[in-house]
């Protein structure tokens, strides 16, 4: 009898041992998967490299922990629109306005070697990047002697913080900045948590120009009402941008915005809400973020926004000041907005009409 009781107990124990894993396998696997997901989200990876549509990026020459960028400030011809004026004379860096986007890593020393081929002296200020006073580039104050015509100057400092910053002239600013002497300085962290890595990272400089005629040098300020006739992103109106920005459903997309113009701009995204994640080079804590559809940038501000690509279509991103989505008060293809406008196109969705990018008024 005792043997039967022992056998029964043993069989019962075996049954429980077999049943319990069968009953809780899902929960155990879920827990394991959750742990795996948390480990993956905390895995450190290289950040996505930012790109500035229509503008080159410079990564400079690196030697040890020093990264050297070479810039030349000059006057040149640039196409800004398809109509009613196409090309103008501007001032910029490396024959581009905005100038090339300078990309460095946090903790590096950057050297910016600038040669001045403008018709007047100039300087460079590294807006928000924390350069020491000797490299702040304010003519007559922190830099007593601006860079003379035909002269060369070297700025050198360590970039201690990752973030979105800018560089621009700080001599005769009311003329030089508004003729195009500005650009991005983006300092990348060396690693980011995998969960915070974006799929696309776009940089956009907001500018405005007042050319008196085709091929003429842009005026620093428009006559009359003071309303600039051409509003651009990365030096081009929407019609002259060459094509849409293609994204994929499920992408996490970052847009870095820098207002290099004389006026405020209210940037609005169709189709999806976004979050402000950084303002003027400082990250915004997650608990302080909110869903938005429009963000306002005062002159000199830079703001990073991010959105989840969750709504397939062709969606415009533009300044919501009505005059800023026109070219000299003229609309684009079939009445579409031009000016300070870009189009996000989901891969696989019907294409944006190519006529939009060829429209000539």
C-alpha cells in the first residue's frame, strides 16, 4: 500500500512538472522577449548620419582627435527657384548658400580654416556651439580684427556637446547673413541607444532672398513692405528642390531646422503629428514633449522635431505664413505651394507629379 502511495505521489509530481512549463511557457517567453527588447533598446549604436538636401556635408579631415574643415567665403551664382527669377548672385561658403553642413563628433577639436574672397572683411560665429571667447567671431569685440579681403583665419575649439548648431558671418551682419553666409554645424554623439536612433535625419536651413532682377546680387533687405519675395529651404524654393524626400512607412524621421532669415517662420507638417525633441542645442526631456503639427522659429533659432511615418501619402512641410509659400506672390504647379516648402513622399505611394519640380510659372 505504501508503495502505491509513493508511486501515486511520484506520478502527480511528474504531471505537475510537465504541466507547469506548458502552462507558463508563453509568459516565460514573453518575459524573456521583453528582457531581450529592453537589452536591444539599450544597445548602443552609431547615430544616423544627417543629410542636408541640396547641400553638401563636410566631414573634414581627421587626424587623431582633431577634425579640420576648409571654407571659402565668396560671391557666386546660385539657382534658387524655377520662376519668375531663377538664378541670383549670393554670398556663401564653398560656393553654396547655405554653406556645407559641418559634421563632427562630440569631444573632438574642430579647426575651421576660412579664406575670405568676399569684397569686404568677414568673420564666422559658431552659434550655440560653445566656442571660447577668442573663437566667438564677433568683429570688433571678441575678434578685434576681422578677416581681411584675401586673408585666411583659423578657428579652433573642442565641441563638448552633441546637438544642432549653426555657423554664420558676424561682421556687417545685416548684409552678410542675409546674402547667404550661414550653415549648419551638427555635432553627433558617438553612440546612441538603439531605441533612439532615427531612420532618416534631415537638416533644413530657412532663408529668404530679395533679388532685384535675374542674375543680380541679392539685396540684404527688400524695398517697400520689407516682405522678401523668395523664401527657401536649403537655398531653393520647393519647385527647384529637384524632387520629394522619400521615406518609408514605419520610419522615425528627424528634421533639424535652423532659421537663418530675418523673419519668424511657422513650420507645419501635413499628415502626421511630430514632437519637438531639441531646442537651440538642448534636448527636451521625453516627459515634457507633446504632439504638435506646427512649430514657430524666431530668427537664429534651431529646433529638432521627430515624427513617425505612419500615414502613407504625399505630404507637404511648409511655412504657414502664406506669402512664404509663393515665389514673388506666385503659386506653383496647379496652384501648389512653392517657396519654403518640401514634400515627403512615402515609397510605394503614387508619385508626386514631376511637373511640380519643372514648373516655370
